[in-house]
C-alpha cells in the first residue's frame, strides 16, 4: 500500500489533487483509516493515477476522465473520447490565434497612429473596378453605421476592399504598384467612396492612369491629376469578415462550382416566378430566387412552385439538388458588380452562402446569405 504522499510522488499528482479526485469519485483510495481519515492506495491504482495526471495536463474534463477510466478496457470508446477532445483543443487554438491576431492588429493600429499614413499607388482602372465590385454590398441601416462603409485593408502589398450589410458581403483585391507605410485597416464612409468613384470616372484627354490612395488614422484620401477627395475614417470595428469567410479567401470550401452565362441567368431570373419573404432583422420584404443544380451539373432557375425554367441556364431542366434560395435583387446586383459575361457560382446546399466569383480571380467575389424556401 502507498500513503497519499507516496502516491503523489509516484503519480505526478499533488496531495490536494488526490484528495479532490477522491471527493469526485475518480480516484477513490483503496483504504481510508476510519480514525485518522488517512488515505492509502494500492499498487494497482498507480497506473490509473498516472493516466489521470496525463489527461488533466491536456485539460480533459473530469466527467470524461471518469469515462476513460470506466471504459479503459474498450479502446475504441476511449479513442473516440480522446479524438473529440483533441478536436476541441484544435478549435480552441484556432480561436486563440484569431483573438491574438486581433490584439496584434490593435498593436499595429497603435503603431500606425505614431508612424503616419500608408500611401498606395495603383491604376485608376484597378481602384475603380474594386470600388464597383463592393459598393453594392454597403449597408443602409442607420442603427449600424459601421456597415455604411468600405473597409480598406492593406497587408503584404495587397489592397483588399470589403463591404457588407449582413445579408451579403463583397471582397475585391488590387495590387498597388507601390506601398509606402505599414499594414493598415481603415473604414472609409460610403460618401467618400462615391466621391472617389466619381473622381476616377471624370478622366479627360491625357488624364493620368495613376491614382494615389492615402490611408491614415484621421484621414483617407484619393488623388489623381491634381484633384483629390478627402474623408474622415469611420471610428468603429468592422465585422470580422475573415471568420465568416473561413478559407474562401483562398478559393476553398467551394461546394459545386458552375460557370454561368450572365445574360442567360439574368433572363431566367426575370422569367421565373418568385415568392416573397420578410427579413427577420428589419422587416423588409424581398423576392426569393430559387436555384438548383441540374443532373448535368448546370444551374437551373426554379419557379415558385419548384418547376424548372425551360431551358435552364446550363442546359439541364431536371434539378437534382436544392432549392437554394437567395434574395433575387441581391443576386442581380452581384451579377452586375461582377462586370463579366461569364461568372462562377459556388453552391453548397440550401443553408450555405452562395458565392459569385470572377473566373480569373479567386480573390474577388461576393457572398449572398441563403434564404430558406
């Protein structure tokens, strides 16, 4: 028999931990002196005690430690418990990294306040295309002014523009010719965005193709040909779009990918009958477009009764999946923002967002939240 002190030294558990596990019914001593209350442990209990010490070092909950000890003679059961805990640990590490990344971003912001502004030089066409690609997704909710802005994010010599109104999200990227300054995130008010787009459109004969973007803590600006637009950044936290997107920034998580002819899809959407639903958050009614993947992998637009348009967008009139419901107006606006005769749609079932991508650029896309139908 081992005393509680000897068991503590041999197992790696403290004396207080052994007392706690006795009270929890996980490691009950073989003998307890009825007069002194002193605990004694058998040699056979050393293995389980060492196992408990290892499991606690990886923060396995007490209830699951008890299950591991109870089912130790059933390896498949124990392995399932351990695998599930490992997945929780990995998810927790991902969350920790995300939160620490936010802290680092705050530190970057503080450093940027001391180091001035970040200056970008890129072409007029690139900036105009980026603004056009995200402008439609800017929000109009007076109670959420942060959504009435466009995020300008500079990192690793890439400019990313992001806009969202909660129901849709748009991302566009551009590669500046020059970047002078630290990585930076600035929220530009939509009025500044619209004024900048008007400035880019007002190009006359001999106009310069070069545009300078200035992103600072107290000012954001766009200038070209001696003309400029200035604005004050929105002082608020933009939604964590990276968490929402997951690996879609790299073109992952695509589901079924369909290349669509935009004019044909617009015609099918115009011809299809729709249902109307009321959005839960703001009570705004919207028409629901219903989509499905056909037997040949093509996109089919459905009428409100579930029947397929004839012919379907890609040639198949017999849908085998869906329906996938999205806001019809939002889809049409996303097609317009794509600015192409052909676009790529990623569909992954009725509860996953619909992704509209440019064929030649995985980093430029819009995401429409699904509507149950």
